[in-house]
C-alpha cells in the first residue's frame, strides 16, 4: 500500500484550522501520527497554563485527517 498525504484539521471558533500534514498508508495510521506530532496532553495544559491555541490538537478538540487534494 502506498503512503498518502493527509491534512490534519481541528475546528476552532466554528472554523476549520489546518495544523499541517502527515504521510501514512491509512486514515487510522494518519490519525495516530497526527496525535503523536500535534497532540497536547491534559497535564501539559495544566503545567504550562492557558495560552493562545497554536499548532496543536488540544484534549478538548475534535480533529480529522482528510486526504489532500493531490491524493484524490
């Protein structure tokens, strides 16, 4: 199976925000990689305090991975 490019997105303030891209063979693998690269754990938020949301998937956010347009 060939690796594909996946866009990683979260919904913030009612808008989709693209965090970046990952390259994996399946949607499931892409979700796992997205969490490894962009995920922030509850304890990190507590220790580091509240700050503007950046390029990360926060514990209270839903995220999705979608094939990029060049993969369709």
